[in-house]
């Protein structure tokens, strides 16, 4: 009798714990589940989502490290047990993959272990959480009355009309390396996120994107770029980094420096010993190569270096150094598409009497033609205020071929009347025009003034010709080449101090 009572008490304790945390729920409903510290960390973070403390979560983790079991299979079932009136969306790059996870989650809800946890609501007003008999399709199933909770499984690009969600789980939005390298595919994923998924989220709803990183411009990359303050990033590298490497990587991703390893590991230690031993991870790093390793396994994808520029060529200084400036040029590479496509970029370069060139500022964005002209005028006014007068900075902008390009250039000249503004008709290919600047960068004569634009600027240059964009580099070559044609005896601003 005493043994039976002890067993009953132990069983009751396990059920209570399974109602309180996702990791205990997972262990209770999946007795063979192997949980390393990383899985406890993921589950603890997902608990914060269930509790409403985190509403936007990015989890970047290598493939085959147990991400989907927790986030896409156990979490939907657990969520419905805790919040049975709040619908769930499970999305992946393919509908059948999302439906597979949806079906597994449904199976958990219908399992007797689940009923042992959430079946006894201990009040007539809260009946057990069970599935509806007439709503059990893997692409959409729901809970029995009186609950309104449902699960919808779709592929990226699929519709969600008539389905207001409170939790969206996007598990691997990009299929593979090849698709992630396609700007067309990345734009399609981004458009689906903004126009479909985001618009179906109810007020206070939570979105989780859990993925292996494939490209610096993938869904995680764009969310961190456009909404850095809204998203919590949990980056889980396959191998722990040194503090310097971690700081550099976090800075590149727009995260604070000084953060410790999320698991308190020593440099080089593996992420999940129960899945991949230290020897297996070391072997993996050698076999996949540095680019794949940095992207898929460390969660820090960078554009392939094109071979002409190196990151170490660019020195950064703060605005505290006095320099004799010979001339300044702000050169604009113009585009006219709002919210997507090509960028407009305006690069400001100062030529110093010390023989060096100072990249002082970069303005960049995806604006409509009207917005672009407003930004260009505001920038000209700011430059004039910063550097002494309307004539302290020469403003150049590229004229595109054809009648449309001519009209646009003339409109820009009118818009910037009162400033030193000129249209440019560049000759030669882009790489040839950039070569003089590249030679000076290699010689150590290019200095960057510290600013929020530094990272994107350098990354675009080092990616040439493999990167997606050339707007900043085109504006750079334009400004640099105009400065080299300037009269070196003309000192526009003597002893200007940053």
C-alpha cells in the first residue's frame, strides 16, 4: 500500500511538472527523449513565449540538433493545453513537412499521456482538451467544444485566409542552400511573411522563426535588419566561440558585444553531446568547409568573399581626429522602388591632405522616387550644416541610360538647386570603375568613420562579385573617382575636426 501511494504521488508530481514546463511535458509524453542543456535552454525560452513574455523569437541552430521536436511538434500540443482557445500556425518551406509536424502534434494531444496532463481540468467549467472528431485533417485540426484552439499547417507561400492565429511557428523557411542563394526566392519568402503570416496574427500573438541559417539575407537576416529591436535572438553555435569571435559575430548580426556563450561552454565545446560528440563535430567542421560551417553550424552566414576586398583592409576611427580636407563628394547611386528591389545609396568621402580617403557617411534605403528625392535633399542640408555651407560638398548622381534616366537626373538637379550638384554619365564596367578605390583600400589608405552603416558597407564590398547588391560600391567608386579628379590645391575645409 505504501509503495502504491508513493508511486501515485510520484506520478502526480510528474503530471504537475508536465503542465508547468515544456521540457517536463516533452519528457513525460516522450519518455525516450534525450535532453542536453541546449534543449533545456530552448524549452525554457519557449516557455517565455507561452507565458507571453516573448512575442518575437528567432532560434538559429544547426541541422539535426533537435530543434523541430521541441518547437514544431511538442510546443503546439503544449500550447493548446495551456491556451486552448488560441489557434496555432505551423509553417515550413513545404506544406507536407508542416503537415507532418501538425499530424505528430495532433497525435500527442490524442495520446493518453497528454490526457493525463491536460485531460483533468478539475472543474466542470474546464472540460478536457481533446480533438474534434470532425476536424482531424493534418493540414487543419481543432479542439472539441468549448475550446476554439486549432492548428493550421501550410507551406511558405500558402494562404491563411479566415485563420486568425495567436502562435505562428515558422520552421526552416528556406529549403536548402541553392534556394537560399536565390534573391527571387528570398524575396518571395519575405513577401509571404509580411503579407500573409504577419497579417493573420491576432493582437498579442507570438511568432517563432526557428531555422538553420543559409544566407545573410534569409528570413532571419531580414528580420534582424529591419526589426532588430522587436526580435529576441537565440543563436546556438555548434561549437562555442572565443569571446572575441563571439563579439565580432554578434556585432555583425546587430547584437550587443560582451555576451557570453548561452550555455556557458568553453571555446570549442560542442552544442549537443547526446546527438553529436566532440569528435563528430570536429570532423563535420573539416568536411563541410568554412563557408558552410560559419553559416549552417555557427549561425553567422556571410556573403562569399569575392577576392578583391578583405575586411581587414578597412580601419575604423571615431569622429575625433583633425584632418586637412582637400575636398568632399557625396555620390548617389539611385533606385526608385519602395520596400524592395534595389537600394538607393549616397556615399560621402573626404579626401585628406595626408593622402588618405575617409568614408564619412553612407545613407541607404529602398525608397520610392519621391521619398528618394526627399532623402537626398535632407542629406544635402545635413551635409551643408555639418561641413560649413551649401558648397562644402560636391553632390554627384548617376544618370541612367535613356530618356527616363535623363528626366530623373534633371529632376534631381532641380530638387537640389542651391547646392553643388552634378549628374554623371559613367563609362566602363562597374569593376573597372571600382579598381582605383580597391587599390587604395589594399594599401591601407581607406578609413571608415565609425557609424551604424559600417557593417553593411564592408560586407557588400567584400562580397563582390558574389553579393546581391552593388549600390554602395557603385556610389563609392563614383565619389572616389570624382575626388581623384579634384584640384588638390583646393582646400574646402581647413583643419576640419570630426
